C-alpha cells in the first residue's frame, strides 16, 4: 500500500467539492448563521449548559448539536472554529508561495 492509495479520490463518496464548499460558506457566514458567538461571554447562558443534541431525548431544535458545560452551542463553536482553521491554512499556503 502506498501513500497515494490511502488518500481519498476526488469524486468518491469520501471527498466531494460540495462538502468543502459547504464548510467554507458556513465558516464565512458563521456570525449570521449561528445563534451566538461562542467567544463572547455575554452571550452565554449557563442555564442551557449540558443541553443534549436533538437526536437525544430532551434536546432543543434551536440547539441542534446541544450545548457544552459552559452553555456554548456546539454547532456555533464548530463554525467559528472552522473560520480560524481555514484562515491558518490559507495563510500557511500563501506565505511560502509569496516568499518563493
């Protein structure tokens, strides 16, 4: 087995450009798609801490993936975290390319 047989092939069920496009769009529009900014302490509600996801009994539709122990929406945290990851990845590619 070589290194290239382990990588997903473009167009296979594991890799789709639409998935990457969806991640980029949700990351760019995270401030408007999420219910609160997970990095803003004033928007957190401790009464919603440990809310389970919707597929578990007691979950709320407003919080589809539930809350963590500090009352932060997990889906909002993922979207805002993707923004940071995409920025670091973009800059780590552009910086070496610009310096030659």
